[in-house]
């Protein structure tokens, strides 16, 4: 996997975390700062984890004509890549939410 893809995913997570924390500050000003930060940081990892689960379900439900071992390898690859990007999205979302919420207080 290219390092450009990893950096792009991290930058997207940072921007999304910063944008969502600003949106939540406008929509839900009664929420505490911590609640807004954690909610903003968890949106992209939830979407990524759901996409990973849908990919696993698609692989296991479809007829590929391959052996069980190839299906297991494909599922393992999807879990590895999806789990890595979920963790990357969580870290980037936290950083973006902290930076975006810093000026609002």
C-alpha cells in the first residue's frame, strides 16, 4: 500500500474531525466540550468499520468458485486493511477534533 494513500486518509480524518466538531458546536451548544470532541472523532471510524463489515459480508456471501482458503485470505486482507484505516481514522479524527475545538473552547 502506498504511503500517499495513508497520508491522504489521515488528512481526511483530521479535516473531518475538525469540521464535525465545529458543526456540533453550532448545532449542539448545550453538549460538553468532551462530548462534542468524542462524537466528532468517532464518526469516521464508525463509517469505516461499517464499510469493513459490509465488505466481509459481501466476500462471505458471494459465490466466487474459489476454495475456502482463498475466501479466508480475502477476509483476512479486508479485516487488516479496514482495521488499520479505522484506527487511522480514530487517531486523525481525535487530532482534528482537538484542533477544531481548541479555538471554540
